[in-house]
C-alpha cells in the first residue's frame, strides 16, 4: 500500500494506492473499505467538543478527540463484520428553539452476508446552532446494534 500526501492550497490531498488484490471483487471490497473508513472519520468535525452518546445499553459523555480515536476503530470493526455500505434513507429535522434542533435519521446498511438487503436503523441527533457551524451535542441510537448483528449472524452469539 502506498499513501501520498500533497498540498493543495490550504488543503491536504491524500492518495491511497493498494494493489495485490487477487480479483476484481477483492479490489472493489478494498475500495469500499477505504471509502467507509474515510467517511466515518469525516463525521468527527460535526460533533461538539463534548457530547453525549446514548443507546439501549446506556449512555456516555465523550470528548471529540476521544471520538476521533474511536471512529477509526469503528470503521475497522464494521469492515471486519463485512459492512459494504451505509446511507441515509430519510431525515427529518424538528426545531426545538432558535439555537437547537432534533434530527431523526433513518439509516440503511448492507453487509456481505446480507447482500443487497438493507438493514435499517434509527438515530436521533440533537444539534446546537449557537456557533459558526452547527454541532451534534447528543445522539441516541434506537436499536441495539450488537443484538441485531448477532441475529443476522454477523457476530457470534
């Protein structure tokens, strides 16, 4: 694998080259894995410096820097269970006040094992709009992801 960094004005361009894929399917799988990892890590700037993550198994307060470290780990985990895509299926924003809103997002993900069948789940984000850019201050995952993955046979029981 070759990783090249080059300057482009105030931006840095990252080029990834991975070879030795035995088949076209292997090449496509590697390409999708890299795209997914980069997409997960792109989410980090959308979060406030400190925020709350909640779900069926409890809640935790996190710092954005801690979350950034977890984003790469999460991308590797999703690749390891064969996730091939994730996309927003629908999104609805409700204003709470002029500074806050609630955004309900219905996600769909595909896995090698489930082929083209979308596995759907919901996440609610609470957004603070008091700074230059809106930031996620809390999100709630509505389904137990680990339980769902076990039921699909993506994780051992």
